C-alpha cells in the first residue's frame, strides 16, 4: 500500500495522542501543540498506520522525525525498507537505543546537542532556594517590589489580549528582521487561536495596571512533566521572566515533578540562559541515518 502523507491537522489529534501515549520516552517535539504549532513552518505531514504514525518535515528539505507509537512492540525489520530510504532527526535516546539493538552497524547515530530538552525540578524553580538560584530570586524580588502585578490563568477570555501582547513583543524585537522570530510568532498564533481545541494546554498571564506584561503557554507532556512551549515578557519590566516562570509553575504545575523547557537550538545565548536555571538532566536526541 503506498504511503499517503497529509498535513498535520486538528482532525487527527485524538488518533495521534493515543499513539503518543504509548511512547516510552516523550520529548517536547512530539507534544501535539508543538507539532501543530510548527506545522506550517516545517511543512509537517503525517501518515497513520495501525500501530505507528510517521512524521515527515518538508521544509527546508525533506527529513523524517521519529515515528510515534509503542516502540518496544514494533517489529522494526518489517519497516527496514522504509527506514533505509529516509533520514531521521529529533530521535529520542530511547528509540535510538532500540534501533541500535535491532540494526547494529546498519545505522549511523549522530548526537544533536542543540535538540536536547532541558529538564528541571518544578519545586526548585518555584522556591529558588540557595546560591544556585540567588540571581533569579533577586530578580523576582525586584519585580515583586516594583510592580503591583496580578497573575491569572491564560484562558479563552484573555487569548485575544495575549495575541495583542505577542504582536507588541514582535514589534519590540523586530521579528520582521528575523526568520526565526517570525516563524515562532506564527507558531504561537496557531496554538493560541485554537486554545480551546487542543487538550492539555495550560497557561499563565501577568498583568500590571491591567496591561499584560508576560505570558506562558505550556502543556502536560507526561503524568509528571509539564513542557513550556512559549514564554514572553515585556523587557521594560525588570525581572518579568523570572516572575512569570516562578508564578506559572507555582499556580499551574503543583501536580508535576518536572518541567521541560525544550531545546537551545545551539544558540549560545539561549544555552547560557537555560543552563542558568540548573537543569537536573537532559532528554537527549540524535540524527539517525540507515545504511543500505
């Protein structure tokens, strides 16, 4: 039977989430909100089989993402022809291990450090205790002293105002001159506009004098892990990022042990910022190529 890929859409999210639930290792890339949000930028398509969904990126060039399903139960030799004809990226460490056990020397696994997910303890980022978090705590305290900020959940009642704040943020950051920021802005818009149709979404908003100065968009990734997809703050308010991070986790992630703050994409500034929050571990990912 020929493979017929079709664009990632809301229509198939239930089927996708059933297969994702069977994955033994869930990285941020494969949450539904992430795939749906970035579908336009990457030209993401998928093809559903009985026990797998194959995900293909068309932009800027064709490449596969990891297939999603119950990896341990799959007879991968049955898919050997398809695997040999494709390159894979964003392959979680657990799937790379399974493939290596099945195919041995028939595949090449290359580390993709820029794609590793940063994992933190929710408790540590809420409490900000000790010398490791001294600067973060100071910034939060300055924000708390200087502004009479009000925190509340992000819901449908304030989505339009959050979209307006995002457009203002793009003006401040001159998104029009950055392909990466323009792409992210599109992804944020796609997710926010479908807020009530994507299950598991959570968010938080900070307001000062009834103006939104920061917001967070997140999603339950596993039973014990929340993933932060987007976090934006008005840079005119010192400490605003420390404030939205701490307050969102305190209010919306109390039932989670870990928070996943996604990748650094090999950006030195972003890597430094993510390391400064003291991750407890990484979810490693690789690029994989099968040999003939």
